[in-house]
């Protein structure tokens, strides 16, 4: 039995373990992980695993008989290298080809790579992908840049869900990776008024480099009122990219008439919202989850064409034996935007300039 290193989340703890090397089945490919981003949802699952598992059960996506102590092998933002093809595959890509993919296994009833118990994630040295969903990556695009295609696609999908026009005023609340991804998508779409809202001044400065035209600190000024003023009667689209459900009711109460609220943050706790405000003002509330394969491919292409200042997103790298320590840092207030794991090496979290 061949073994490999993998990062495993269990009972709210993230540890480096030896696990069995997976074997590709029909239509599947074994890949070697080259780079994998640490996502806010990985932090959320670790911090709120019992709440998340309960939600999975209600959705019917939790494997039968699996309890709250189930281990999860994290990692869904990745660049990898083809190692071995399973049976019933076309094998149009050569072994050694660098690839990425939307992190789902249609061959396993749509299981999520890096989020579903029993499915290897890209924090592992090796994991499984569906051949049909593989996307080869450009030779000159670094692996760590490829790993950013996934969060960029989340932001693009949110913008598409908001159906934002160039004359609309968009306000992105929360300038972490997803907020910056949404700002990038808005900028590339040509939206004239893009407002970034965050409590940290350094994140607001960064947001301007990704295309924000205005910035506001919600701790000092009502960000929704500011957006309404900038809009001057045009439609306002609010993107919630923080993941704090208590903010949503405030947006509903303060949004101008006919505004659209797009919720992109991960919320598994119950929330109280007085919908009378939304009704009277005829607000649209939309929820954004993942992306379409075409959106993922678009973001990969934009990275390859140099349209995204991706190096400004990447603030840290870490090897396998440093992931546990990195999680402890990332679960507290910290300066990082995106930390990438390189599962082929060891090493503590290194902050990049």
C-alpha cells in the first residue's frame, strides 16, 4: 500500500498525516499537487465543522453514516500535474502536463474536491480529478498563479449573478480574495463606479490596484449611503464578501430602492432579516455559489493574458509541515490576502513582499 502526505481537518484541528495514495477509477486521473490556495471556506469549515456538517446533511451531500468527527482532506484552489490515467480515459494530455479543474468529481456524484469527507483534496501530495474537466495551463503561467483562477472565478460569478451594467454603481464590502476578485471582474467589465469597502486601509489601497474607483471605511462612514450618493440615481449593486451574516440585514435596511444585494460570503448560521424593508424598496437579493466552468476558464485566460495583478494577491507560501501553524495564524487577525501551500516541500509560512 503506497502512502502520501496529506493535510487533514478533523474536530477543528488541521494536521499533517500519512494517508493512502488514491487510485484513479473510470474516467479519473491521478494528479500531483503543485500549488493550492488556502481559502476562507477552508478556515470556515475548520472553525465551524459541526455546523457545516449539519448543513451538509440537510442538503443530502454528507455520505451516509458519517458523523461530525469525519476527517476532511482540504484543498480546492489548485494547479497540479498529470501522473496516471484511470480506466476508460481518452489520455489526450501527456503525463506531466500541468492542469487545473473545477473542483468537482462528476464521476463521484458531484463530490467536492477538498470539502467532502472521503475525497482527497489538493492540500494532499496527490489527489483525483475527472479527465473530462481538466484544463491544461499555459507554460509560462506559474503554478501559484494558476491556483488563483478558482477564487477569481468565484468573484466573476458573483458579478455575473449581479448582472452589473457599466452605468451601475457597485460596492464590494470586504476586500479579501473574493472581494478583490469581484473588483477585478467589475473592472474588466468596464463598470465606471466601483466602490471598495473595508475596515483596513491597506486593503482599500490594494483594491484600487485591482480597479476600485472609490474607497470607504465602514467604521468611519456609512458605506451604503456613500454608494447611493455616488450612484446619483443609478442602480446600486452591493456585494457582500465578508462572510458575516449580521451585515446582511443592515444592507437590506440601508440599501436604496431597486438595489441588488449579492451574497457571496459563506453563511451556515441562521440569520434574522426583516424583509419588510426589502419588500417596500423592491430590492433584489441574490446568492452566489461557486461558478460555471466557462467562468473558471475565462479567469484562467485572463491570468495568462496578464490582465490580473495576481502577484499582489499572493502574500504567503508554506510547505506541508507548516500548514498547521499557518492555519493558526490565519484564524486570527492577520495581514495576508492569499497563502499558497506547496505540497511537494516542507517549510514554515513565508510572507512574500
